[in-house]
């Protein structure tokens, strides 16, 4: 009897070990997925997970980040697929995971500004902190009262209590972005919402967060994409953000090629004396903020421009002359309108200055006007008093341009 009992026990153990060996990856899959879901920040949702334990790779499908309340979409970001590599932080899974070499594919970022000026990106930080705090409180409650499980499926593993999510799961700091899209819906500038899309985005993002994953400390990104689904309208960028300073500290470089002007009409209309019917813009735009102080240098080239002077501005005088006359001096021999300018000072009260090319165009205009007035008076024509006043105006303009 003893011999038979020992034989039965050994046989059962062999069968159990064989089953564990055969289904070891399924067991690991279940354990790993349960562990990660238990310790995810509360603002992150994941539809599916798959692990390749031989290669140390993870595949996540349907990754979503919640949108703040009051906006039209449930999620701020929806990602079709995330792939990354991983390694254990200690000897076992319960010591934590470190994720790296992350690639994000098919991401869609929905940026929305409401008619009252609320912007979901601005409110996302508070939401992240709130969700993380709730998740942490829930986990502490779970540890004090272990869940009962009377079924055959093993209960999800309970990781040792940690003070913050970063002790269990170290998220990647570097992300490769493939085939992403940004949708910007703006109800603030006009009564009817405006939408601008930024598509076919490919680039890199580096994010440094605090240990609780509730706050972004620094972010930098480079890449390029197309505006409004047009392959010919290209935007390249390089952005670096530091959130640790009291006021905005951020470096921005935007290199645009053949971007159509008219979709952005609500944003420039109130500043422009012209109504643009067609045209494209190219150029380099630099906006740097150093703790609230602006240092900006920009050059734009307008091509294929069709415009007329806005009603009420037909006889308006800018820089001692009319708008059509100014446009003539800013137009190159290639038919492009070139304008460069700088922005300096505090972001609450910025000052605009013309760049060297714009100064050169206006200086040429001032010299031509002065020369024409002198020639007209030398021939005995015109009204000498009026011409002298105009000359004084152009001379004053010339002096201002040469000083700045």
C-alpha cells in the first residue's frame, strides 16, 4: 500500500509538473497581466496585453488615457499598439518591471478647446494626479483585506505594498512615434468649431516624470508630419519643455513648408488688414521662453498669395504708406512675400521688432519715397509743404529702423 501510494503521489507530481511546464507561458502571461493591471495608474486603460517571455518583449493593444471631464471625447489619447522590451527589477516579477525601447504606433491625440477657453491638455495634469491618488488609496485598502477566490482560476498576484507606482513598474522615458495623428478642435475662436489635423506623424518623445507618475518634469520631442492630410504641407518640429520653473520655460523650433494659410484665418484675422483668398507659408519659427521671457526670431515666406484689403482699411496708412505699397517692397523677384520679425520681452507684454530683411525692405521704401518727393519738388510740381511733411515722416521711419 505504501509503495502504491508513493507511486501515485509521484505520478501526480509528474503530471502537475508536466502541465506547469507545458502551460508555463500561459501561467506567466496571466500572472504578468494581472500584476500590471493591478499597478497601472488610474488614468490609463489597456485593452489587451501579450508577452514574449523568450525575447523579453511586451505588446499592448488599445492603450487609452482618460480625458478631463466636460470634453467631447472620453479619451485624450488612444493608441492602437505599443511594443516594448522589459526586464525584471529584481529576482521575481513582484520586485517590479522596467520597460524600455518603446514604440507607439497609431496614436491619436484629441486636443480640444471649449468656447469658455478650457483646454483639455491644460487640465490633464490635475486629472492624472487625482486618478493616481485614488488608485493608490484603493490598493492600500485591498492589501488590508485580501480578496476571496473560491474558483479554480488562481487569484491575481498581490504585489508587496509600495509607496508609489514607480517602485513597481518603471515606465519608459523614450518613445518612438509611428503613424500618429493630432486632432485640434477649437470652439473658442469662432462660434462654429474649427478642426485642424496633423497627420502621418513620426518622431521621438522623451518624457521625465516624478516618481509617482503624477507630473511631467521635462519633455522633449522631435519629428515631422503633414497638415490637414496634405502630403505637401509639412511641419517639422523640435520642442523642449521644463516644468520645474515658476513660469514657462520652453524651446520651440517649427520648420514649415507650403502650409495653406486660409485654414488658420480665425487666428490671424483680427491682426491682419488683409483678407487672404489663397496662399501658402514656409519658413522657420522660433519661440523660446526662459521663465516667462520671450526670445523669438522668425522668417516666413508667402507664395501664391491672393488677397484684398479688408473693408475699412482701404485708405489706412501703415509705415507712412498704404498696405498694397508695403506689400510691393516685401515681394521678392521670385514673387514671394518675405517677412522676418522678432519678439522679445515678458510673455505678458511682448514687443515686436522687424528682422534685417524687413528693415531692408522698409528702408528701400523710405529712400524711394524721399527721392521721389525731392525730384517732384525739383521739377516744380506738387505741394511743397505736403511733400516736406511726407519726407519728414519717411526720414523719421528711416531713423527708427536704423536704430533697432
